[in-house]
């Protein structure tokens, strides 16, 4: 029986870090200056892992979060096949859940803000 690894590879670690930045960190001018603009799969494949975070954050602004997630998923599968793919999917699901929780909390705590302009 083969030994199952428990630590993420450097590539997996970079992709997970990129996911966390995509969901939890605002895009800064420094991110936009450092970003490589992505207009398709070939552009994304050419990005070095060191430049992935600002490029994905810029892609989120240009094309939306789900397009950025799609490209990250392709890159993850390219590097790992489906090995540990559930880690990626679970992390995305957890981050999406946190967004919904935060929206729910803000609606309950600040109802006048959430209903402003609806009357």
C-alpha cells in the first residue's frame, strides 16, 4: 500500500493561499500593479506561482470570482490530477459559507442598511 501524504505540496499551498487572498483580502493598488492580466487559459498557464495572488485578485475584478475559481481549479487539477481535490472544493465551500454568514449577520445587526431604498 502506498504511503498517503498529509502535507500539501508547494503548488497546493500556493493555490490555497491564493484562494484565501481572493476571499479575505481587498484588492490593493500594489496588487493591480503586480498583476499579470488574464484573458484566457493560456495567460493563466503562463503565470508563475509567485505572481498568482495579485493576478487572481485582478482577474476577480475583471471577470468575477467564479471565473477566477474556474482558472484556479484548472491549475490545481493540472498539477495534482484529482489527488486531494476535495481539499480545494471544501476550502471554496467554506469560504463561500463565510460570505453568506457575514451577509446574514450584517442584515440582522444593521437592518436599516439592508432595507434602505426598498420602500
